[in-house]
């Protein structure tokens, strides 16, 4: 069976930043509540993962000994 491969058109960090921005924009349109808080949490988590990805891919990162 041939495996389907996916080649992303953008880097992970870029996709996460876009996802966070879209979640924040959608949250602004909602009244305070669980759905809005969920979108804001999702945006915050995407920002954190984007920062971790940036750190892991930085040239100054040294492998553990």
C-alpha cells in the first residue's frame, strides 16, 4: 500500500502564528463565554508551540551531551 505524503507549503511556525491570529479574530466577534475562552486558549497555545518550534530550529541550539 502506498503511503500518502503531505508536504506543507509553509513552515510550522508560520502556520501556527496564522492559526493563532485567526482564532483571536474569531474570538473578538464572540460574546464572553466558553467558546471565546476556548479560542483564546487555542491562540495562546499556538503561540507557545510556535516559540518552541523557533527555539528548536534556532542555530544556537546545542544537542544534549
